[in-house]
């Protein structure tokens, strides 16, 4: 068990979130076959922030791993910061808590630390996210996101979620929630794709101005394995600037990419089910990038998305 405790950021509702988390989104065969052991290994290394979702179809395996670690005395439930997300087929207000309770049952938990609206586009219940025919049209639903947010607030009031936030929201959609009449709790965070090729600088500044934490996923880039990825994008960790900075600091490109986000004030989710890489990704708290390093990394922004919006792009609520 590692003695290193990752620092935390204080959310606008007073709760603390570790600034480095384990992402568990993966191709379905990996999501179920490898995640249980990966979560156990990550906890032994020192990770305390675990991010998953109803959509990932791996919460039962994560729950088993968490219960084993808690039962053995390795960690207490209060040591773990666990995030889940309500999927687009449950955005009707009366279904939000149904989705959360389904996740809690799989996890064998009584609450999640953070519950997010996964994506701001509603789908008809039962509609697949990834149709077998890539040319199929998803069947979209209509829902008022403000009404969905009220259902999220009820999850917090019921003690089923300590904190609530959003994911994949743009500024306009965030403002819609923030300006909602009778708003009880504002989102504590917005989880979005964020890496040097898509640094989200404008959205980051807006979130900071509203005391909303930005959480970055795909912080190391991603171009293999998952069914929905754009596989034609360049490999982020092979970028010459990242490689040069890694050599300068005697680190790996992945460690530099993670450190870049932490110094910008972005909570970073790093996904790996490999023990060596899990350890490597955790070793980012004992070095500092210079202002010149940060400027060089800022200069890599190309607005490249590894997670394309091909299925939702024509919907009026598409955030991209």
C-alpha cells in the first residue's frame, strides 16, 4: 500500500475530490474482464478516486473490488471517492434516481460521492448508444435539462449522492443550469475530454469563474480499443513536444501530460488496467513543469477530439 496521498480539490459544496483519478471506460471485453483487478491494484498503489458510469457496464466488477478492499481493512468507504453517471436513456426526471439505484445495487454501496449527467442529449429508453449498424439513427427523446437537474438535486437530498455535476456540457448548457430559477445546488464539476490537443482553455476559464471544477478524461489521448473512438487521430504520447519535455524532466510523456492538467487546475482521469502504467501515472506529484513548459504544451492545441460526436452531432442539444 502506497504512503503517497494524492492532493484533493475542494468542491463548491464543501466536499473534497482527489485531483487524480482512475478512469474505467474501456472496450466492453476489457471493462468487465480486467477492471476488477485493476481497481484493486490501483487502490494498493494509492488511488482513491474511481470514475465509472452506468454506461460502462462494469460497476458490478468495480463493486466487488471495492467491497474486498473495504472488508480486508485496506481502505474505509470514506477513503474512496467514487463517481457514477446517469445515462441518456434515464434523463427523464422520474428515471434519474432509478438509474442511480441500479448502479448502487451493482456497486453494493449506499451512496456515490459524485453523480453526473453523462451527456446532455436524451435518448429513448432502451435505445442503444452504439447501434450495430453504424449508419443507424438513434431515437432521440425530448427532455428539459433543468428538470433533469432538479432530479439530480433530489438524489443529493436523499443522500444517494454526496455531490452532483455534469459531463460533456458546453458553456451554454452550463449557463442554462446555473441560471435556472430556484437552483438549489449548482454543478460541482464538468467532466470533458481534455488533453494538449484539446485543451479546453476557454471552457476551463469559464468553469473556474463559476467555481466549477473541470475534470479531464482522455488526458493521455486515446486511439485504440474502444468501439466509438476516432482511430485516425495522431498518437498524443508520441508528440515531439511531449517527448522532449519528458526527456528534459526524466519522466514519461504520460506523466508530463498528466502534470500539465494538474498544474492547470484540471482534475485528471487516467485510464489503464496495466500495473506498471498505473504506478507510472500515479508518480506525478514530485515534479513541476516550468511556465515555458506549460506554454509549449498550450501550443499543441488543435481542437482534436478522440471521442467524436458522430451519433449526436445533428441533435440541437449536441454539446460539440
